[in-house]
């Protein structure tokens, strides 16, 4: 694949191994600016590792990862990571508002500007009246909303999401999917979305990339030509949606065999 | 619970009454025993003439200063050892060689260096408080949720921000346990040093009463040291609950 300069995330022949065991081998992948790319694949295919490399938490053994044109050597503030385990990623001794504040404190936002920003961000994720609650007093969906608000406080150009809705119940998940899509449409952020839910991948993505395991490499790269804004009922009933779902399902079945 | 709070007091009360009766009936003049009523009288006398309060102040000041010094040093070292594995491995043998030395064994050296008085006692108390705080802090560092460290990295928090906003609050409940433990040790060591060598405080008071053949005063000091120790622990427990109620609660829920 060609590595163009206007891509948001570029994996350029990236390899990684832990203790001699290859995790990712010769991965090349471009994610365009403003694109929503969903990554699927059986466990052990390195999808979370790829995300962590794009976040600068892990450095590749070989090859380079470039974000917004610059080689990545450490995490950047304009690249926000939404972890799956929201319960562990939030500070339990801080309220919802104070958790969001952490990102502003890190960025050096003046103290006087923080309350207003925090209010706006929490309202954006639907937590307007829950500012003073502690994470442990909130449901899983609400906790994940806090984490998303904290990531949005970073003003991210790139959002890396690691199975963010995987632990939530179906109704909450669908609600958050739509909220995420509308927030991303508003900010124009690039999204790198790891999931094990094939329907979620098709529903959210502009592209779905399937990885093969042992070692991780690209097995399938599907363009998703479904109209936006997407609709939980209509989109999921479209023949194209069903066709893509089928293709991915077959891919996973073969990949796991 | 509320209905039977007094049940625990039945046995001590009975023992005190029995001791009183036994002492009165046998009518002995002992050099090591005294009737509870005499002990209480001696305690009140010593409290009202101020001697016991001065002794209490001296002991608590030394124990407190030692605890502060040793605790802060232990906190600092525990954080360094806990957060930088290479330093921990480098220092492991050194720490394990120095740590088991009984604190009272450094008394002769401390006496040579500091002479008699507060600084010698403070140094020994600090030496004994350093280790438990250091070891528990080091363990608390290892117990911090790794995801939070990743969040700190992703947000690019500076080292000071990382310690102030993530590491210390996350480790606080365990550090508080270390402080309570060290506070108990501080009192024990302070009194021991006073009995063994240092002419001040409650330990010296108990020694003087013993050598002056005043068993009632000696035992009054003993009772008073118990009261002081109990109050110290109760105060710390209360402070912990008030100051870190949220963090402690979280710790309990997460455990």
C-alpha cells in the first residue's frame, strides 16, 4: 500500500515480537484523515497491539508508525485512547468532572477555563447532571462516557478505541455507537476502532480491516459503502450491510480454523 | 452491637475489683504491685502536678518527629524503589542487610553521635519507622493499576503530575496503613529508648518511679502509656476515615 502524506495513521512495514514470538509481522496500513477504520480479527491477531502502537504506548521492533505525518516515538496529546476497561482507566477518587479535568490539567488549560469546558464535554456525552458523581456510583455505560469525555478533552485528531463498548449491554452499546458517530462527524476526528463485534465494525466503519493471527497481518480490507448518518434499524437491514457481515463472518471462520 | 457494648468491659472491671480486694485484704507492701485505687490516685497526682504531662509531651514530640522524619524518608525511598525497578534490584541486598537490625541496637551509636536528648531519640525512632513505611509504600507502588499509568502516559503527564495526580492518590490507602503501623512502632521505640538510656519522657518516668520504689506511680505511668497509645491509634483511624474516606471506600470495594 502507498504511504501517502495526508494519512492520519500510517503503519509502514511494522513488526513486533514479545520474547521471540512474533505478534505482528510486516503490517502496512494507511488510515486516511477523518476516516473511521474498524479492526476485527480472532484473538491473538494483534489488533489491540496495533492500536497501542498507534497510541505510542508500544514501539515497533521494525518499521515505523507515523501519525499526522510524523514518526511516532511516544504518546501524543492529540491522539486519545479509549480503553475497554473503563473501570480501571478512570481515577476512582475523582468525580466525573475531575476525571475529565485530568486531561485539561495535563494540557495546561488555565484553571479558570476548565469548569466551562468540562460542563460542555460532559453535556456532549450525555452526563450533564452527573458532574459530581464518582465513577463507582455510575453504570458501565456512564463510566465509559466519562472516559470518552476525557478523551474529547484532549481535542484529539485521532481517536483510538479498544473495544470500547464490548463490556456493555446491547441497548447501551447501540446508544453509544450513535453518540460516537455524531461526535466524530462533528469533530472530523480519525477513528481507529478495534472490536470483536462484526456488526459493530460494519455499522461504524468506512472501512473494516480483518487481521489474521500468528503472526498478525492483514487478511481482508473491506470498503463499507453505506450511507451516513447510519441508523440502527435501517442500516442494519440494508442488503449491503448483510453482504458485508456475511463476508466478514466467513473471514473470521476461516481465520479461526 | 449497640446493645452489648458494655459486655467487653465486664472482665477488666472484675479483674480490677478483684485486684483491689486482694491488695486490701492481704495488706502487703509490695515493690512491684499496688492497689488499683492507689494507682489511680498516683496517676491523678502526677497529672495535676504536671510531671506526667511534661513527660507525655517529651515522648510524643520525639515519637512524632521521628515518625515524620522516618515516614517521609520511607515514603520517598519506597516510591523510588517501587517505581524504578533497577534501583530496587541494586539496593535490595543493602536494604535487607540494614533492615533487620533491631532499632535499640543502634542506641549506642546514636548516643555517640547525638548524645542524650531529643535528637538521639528522634534518630532511633526515625530509623525504626523508615522500614515499614518504605516496604509498604514500595508494595503500594506495585499495586497501582497499570492502566492508570498508561492513562498518565497517554495524557503525557509530567513526572511530578504523575506522582501527585495518579501515584500518590492511588497508593494513599495503603500508605495510611503504613503510617498507622509506624505510629505504633514510634511510640514503642520512643518509650524503650527512654527506659534504656534517654533521661526524658514517659519511659524515663516509669524508670524513676521504679527506682524510687513507687509501684503505684510506676503502674500509673504504665496505664497512662496505654491510654496514650490507644488515643494515638484512635486519632489516626479517625483522621484516616475523615480525610481519605473516599479512597478507603474505593480500596475496600476493589479488594
